[in-house]
C-alpha cells in the first residue's frame, strides 16, 4: 500500500503510470527571482556540490576540467530556474524553428555567466576555493559545430531570439566530432578529429524519450484508404533513430530561455545478436556503425560517391527529425495541422535543410492524410529560406539517381511539385524550352540533378538575402527566373552579430569604457553606442581607447607565441584576416601584397616603414587543394620574412592554426585592420567584418556583401575601399586576357608572382606554388590581378593613417560608435516582423 505520508508536498498527476497506479510528481518549486541564490557563498556551495555529487571529485583531486564541469552544472541549474521563472513551458502563440546544419556556438561559459549576470559572482566563488576563473574557462572545449559564418550566424540568432523572448527551437546535428582540428606541419594542413565530447557536455540534457525513426532507401507502394483514395506508402530499407539533446539558450538578463535541440543518430538495433553469436563480431555492429556515421563528423568530404551519400543522409536525417518533432508538438498542442502556419515559422538556413519541402509534404499527405492542396498551402506558408551564396557551384544540387535510391518517396513528391510548377507557368504564358529549363527543379544539363535552391525557393513563403547587395544580386542572377514569377518573395535581412558575445564578453575593457562614457544602458540597447561619437576627437578618450586595444594586443601576442613560436610587437599595426580559406575570399591577394611589401622594404631599407604584423587564420576544406596550398604559401612567406634581418621590426607574418570561436575572441579585440577583400559580388554578407568594426578595427575591403552597409554607417572616411565593384567584376570577366594585361601593367605584381613561381619561398621545391601562380596568370576567375594595384594603394593609405594616431583612433572610435545597427537583435526583429510574423516581447 502506498504510504501517503511519503507524498507530502507532492502533487497527483491524472495520467496513470504503466501499471495503472496514479502517478505522483514532485511539487513545482516556487518560481524564483533570477537573482535568488546568486550570492557568492551559495554559488561556491553549488559548485562544490556538483563537484562531489555529479562528478565524484573532491577539491583536492579535481582537475581544471572538473572545475569547469562543476561550474557549468551549477550555472545550468540557474538557467533552469530562469526558464521556470519566465514561464517558458507555457504554450506560446507561435514558435520559430531554425533549421541549420551548423551551430558554431563555441564555448558557452562566458555566455551563461554574462546573460545570467553572474560573472562576478562565479569569479568570487571560485576565488574562495582557490580556483582561477580564466583557467576554468580555458578548460571548456570549443564546440566546433560549424565551419564559419553560417554556423556563427545561427548561434548569434539563437542568442538574440532568447534575448528578445521570441519562442524558438534551433535544430541541428550533435556531431561527435565537429569541424576538424587543424594542425600545421611545415605549413601543411593536417585534419585531426575534434573530440569536443570526449568528457561529456555539461550544458546539455539528453532526451531519450524524444526519438524519431528516420528512414532511407526501399521503395514506394500504393494502398487504398478507407475513403477510397489511393495513397503512397514508403517501404524503407533502413531505419535510423534520431535522439534529441537539448542545450538551453538563455537570453540577456535571463529574460527568456530557448532550446538548441541537436540530434544524434543511433541504430535501431545496437547489435545483430545472430551474427554476433555466429562469430561475426565486427559484422554484428556494421549497421550500427553505418547509422552512427550520420552524426559522427561535420562536413565529411564529398569527394567520393560515398561521401556525397553521407552528406545527403545527414541533411535528411536532421531535417526529418526536426519536422517530426515540431509536427508532433503542434498536434499535441493544437490538433489540426492546417493551422501550422499560424503557430510555427520554419526557417531554412541555406539549402542544407531544403529537403524539408518534400519531407513536410510527405508528413502532411502520407502520414496525416491532408489533401495535396491543403498540404502545399501549409508548407508554403510555414517555410522560409535564407540564401547564403551567389556562386552557382555552391548552390546544392543532388544527383537524381542518388535521390531516387536514398529518398524514393521524396523524389516522387519533387517530380510532382516540379510538374505542377511548370504547368502553372505554361498555362499563363508561352515559354521556350530554354527558359523552362532554367525554371525547372531538375537540372538536365549536368547529369540530371535536383536543384535544392530552386526547391527551397518554391516551398518558401519568403526567401531572404543577407545584405542589400546580395539580395539585389539574388534577384538579378541566380534566382532571376524564379524572381520574375513572384517579385515579392525575395526580401533582404542584413546579417547581425550578438554584442553580448562579441563586445561584452570578448572585450570587457572596451565595454567598461563604453559604459563609463555613455551609461549602463548601452548594455541593453546597442544603439546607445552612438554616444561614443561625441568622444571621437577627445584626446583623453582616444588614449584610453588605445590603452584598451594595447591590452588586448599584448594578450594576443602571447597567443601567437604559444601557437606559432613567433614573437610579434604589440606596438605594430595588427593586420588581420580570419575566415575560411577560399579563393573568392582572396587570402592569396593579401599574401601577394605581403610579398610585394617585403620586396619594397628590401629595396628601400632606409625608408621609414610603419611596423606591421600580418595575421592569418582559417581552415581549408579537406579536399580543397588550392586552399591548402594558400595556407602553405602563407606559412612559407612567414618563414622567410620573419627570418630576414632587413625587415625585422617592420614586417612580421604569422598563420595561427586551428581557427575557432575562442581564437576569434582573442584576435578580434586586438585587430587594428580588418581584411574583407573578397571578389565583389561573391561574399553574401560576412559577419567577421561586423565583429571587427564593432571592436574598433578599420576595414580594408571591396564593395562586397555587408562592407557596403558598413561603409554607409561608419562613413567613407573611416574605411578603406578598393577594387572593382560587382558590375565592374562582371565587365572585366567578359574581357579576354584581362589577367595577363593586369600583370603586364603592374611591375610590382609581376615581381611578386615571379618570386613565388621561382621558388623564392620554397627553395627545396621550386615548383611548389606554380598551381597558384599559373591560375592567376592564365585564369584568375576571382580577379586578384585586376584588383592588386588598387589594393596596394589602399594599404599605403592605411600606412599613412596609422602614422597619424589621432586620425586613426578617431576613426576606430567612430567604427565602434556607428556599428550598433549590425546587432543581431535588429536582424531578429526584422525576421520576426516581415518573415515569421511573431511578436517580440
């Protein structure tokens, strides 16, 4: 018999247990104020309790990683308290579901402490225990669940949605190994698995009860329903389980808590016992290995057919699990799926989750019995799509053969969507076969491939670009045929960054200076940074601004020495290019200018050259050989330049390995010059440009992506613009032989190329860099040769400005003061109003 006295304070749940007995749940705690229990002693005791009872360690035996985990768990409890206090479990009128293959969240400890307002409390609590907070923070692994801007943007958006109290789920994959750890051996990139989960993740909650079956392969049959209608039935050959792991995302001042739900792939059966007992111990777990490979590694190489298939399996896996999850939630809360657009907004971050269009149609039609017309209305009024690239080769396409084999039902749905799409067009106007081919979801010219960008466009209520230039080019280039069919669908939403991470946490000295100058309100309202403009000409404020920068530069010099062994002068101009290595981002242009500058200093050693430190960081895709060669060239240039006594103290070059969010947090506040030099018309937006400008770095860049809007906000006098604009790029590309003419017209460029080609930086292997030089001499599709001389001119303008400190620091202060518009809070408000139609609290 149940002892009722044991249930004192508990509450009865009318839903019985499996054995029919009434279920009892612990009493709901009173909703605590966010500040409750936040004093130093309570935090100290909480950390000690986690250390003992969650980790089984004592202070005497605890390692740095143990102190980190205990601190994280203690803070996670406060996040749960904040979640309960904010009523986050209530059913909101509408939720946002953000689907992204990448969430580059990095380390979370500083975010959690900052947004809970507990940084000082945690520091003091650990101090009482003789533990240094900085050392604890360093013990946290970098969650490298992304490759660059796309994943970092998704992380910024999640934090801003929580800060604005927009109810949201982020959906992605819980990769066992995020983007590879980059090691450099004599300048050669080696990829090593990034084992961020090796000792667990204290921030997350495993949800074994939230799991969905994800199907692959097989065939499609037909059956007749009770109403006499013929229905398609997918009979898959393989099923994988998607298990949810939730990481809380807390907003500023603990206003609201959302969840980042990441899916882990597991086999339907962990082991085939018949095979195991028969002696085939390896074969018995082969199905498990195949299933779990889906969430094993971010961006496996797609250089082989097997790699391509794994990429598609990953994309469908997380998209299908996410849609099943949100559909189940809607049915439980609202019932009728026809009302899904009223209560859910699904954002597809790039084409990776574009398979959501046929998958949502399949769920609605095949699983829930909606008519095709109703399902299409729901789909096209719930989904929206963000495009991140204008390069046709970067817009995903999948071979029809692979789609038919892996996702046969989806291919049927895609064919039907395409037929109805083309039928609707031809019904209203006469159209030629060539134009019809550009509108089709199936590209017939390259071996029959499904155009995922087209599919996302047709299935979306809104399609957005991520900068004003990018959006306009979407309308006139890659999506022009579709845009002309519906001129209202494409809208612009310029990217933004979260100031909590990229100013408050990354640059506390500058944050404190801003608070002192314009008041604490700047912590809540980034637009108040504009008040710093009044101090731009104040010599005293300039000196303090420069002192903050010097402190961050000295910290970075230690990082550079630790990672590369290279000593750099913190008094020098720090010229920084940090981004994924790609030919269109033109790290090679920066290296060419470095070589030319090296030659110029050698030729005029008596000239008063301002000291400059060139810093590079970024990863190259494993199969991207040209990008890897660019890294090696940068490393070889650094080796020769840094060893040459003729340029000592004037030019230093370093390539920092294993670029990550935490490395960015060290480099961005220390940068004086921000390199944003992509070929005009190819960078969709950029967000590193915003982070660097916010921290007072001056931009040298082309009129590409958000550089244009940065120029418009900070003022043309406070940025260094060079090179062809997007229209000029297209005109130049149309001129045969432009590269050869540009090289012939530039003795400086020719000399730099000749030195590289002759083995000047690789004497043991003179032809090492000929592939790079030959591409520039005979092709140069990214127009480095056309822009080189103007880039050199702009760099010498940088030299002149750096030699006028009052002018430089005035511009630096104005950059910080005038970049408030680039807050991701502003971007999220625009999405909420124009795309998602959700209310911002």
